[in-house]
C-alpha cells in the first residue's frame, strides 16, 4: 500500500531579495515548505543566516539546518518556532541537548542522514526524533542528481521506528517522483524542479499528479 506522500518545496538562497521572491511565489500554491540553512562549514557555501529567515503565518515551515554546530543557531530557531527542525547526524557535536530543547519548545525534531551515514549508526537519534531525512543529493546546492541507492535506507529506518515520518531530499523531479512515492516515504522535498521551473505552481501540480497515478513504476 502506498503511503500518502507530501510534495514539499524547498528554499535555498544567500540573497534576501531572492528569498522574499521565492516565499511570495511558493505561497500561491502550497503551505508546507522546507527552508534550507547552511553555515559554509558543514557545506561548501553559506545561505542566508538563520537570523534573516521568516515565513508567512499560514505556513507549516520546516527548517533543515546544515551546520557543524547546530546549538549555536538554536536560540534563533526557538524564536522562529518552526513546525519541524532537522539537524544533521554528522554534526560535530552531540545533538541530544538541542533535540531536547526543541521538543520542550513544542517543535517537532528531525535528523538528516548524508549518503555515507548508515541508519544503524545513528539509531540513538532516530529513536527520539519525529522525522528522518534521507539526504540523496549534493549538500548545500539545488539541482544535483538523486542518488537513488539511498532508497535502501528507507525500510531500515521504517523497521527501527515504524511511525516516524521519513523524508527525501535531493534530486527529486518528474523522472523519479513516482518511484520515490512508492518507496514508503512520507515527504519528498523538491528544490530546483520547482524553483527553476518556468511556472513553479504548474510544476508543483504536475509532481502531485504524477505521484497520484496508478500503474507499474519502472
């Protein structure tokens, strides 16, 4: 049985004007959005700092924090009060104190796994979070190719914690969205396939329609 899958557009930029433009554009066709924040240390380049992030009140905003020391950004994230905050298992510090602080503030917690990270190695994080993000692209950039082998992690995570929300980030587009939708995911984050489309709203609707199709997935 196929789970109900949400297509979630992502925002990744280092420019305040571009950030505003993306927010205004996305706001016309969806309410759940993932905002990607990179620190330029964990990732090759830096985005807007988390202190410059905002979103409409009617959004369900997820923050994907790609940072070496997420605790240094925690106070600002707590003030922003996103629906979900995803931290990377590969950060240079123990995530447990930050995850605890987020939970105490009523913010859902997530852990992201880079392609080289085996789920079993970070079971202690998976056991306590609400969301696990399977990262399958190039860290810190949009438009990279999806590493479809990362789908092998999905049943491993599901067996560890059946009720956890599982997301996918990296290279999702019309060529692979149906395969991903049939892979027991709950969320598919989409970057360039929407952001760089001539008509982002139309691209979003086409992706949603594609995952709703029945038939054989090749």
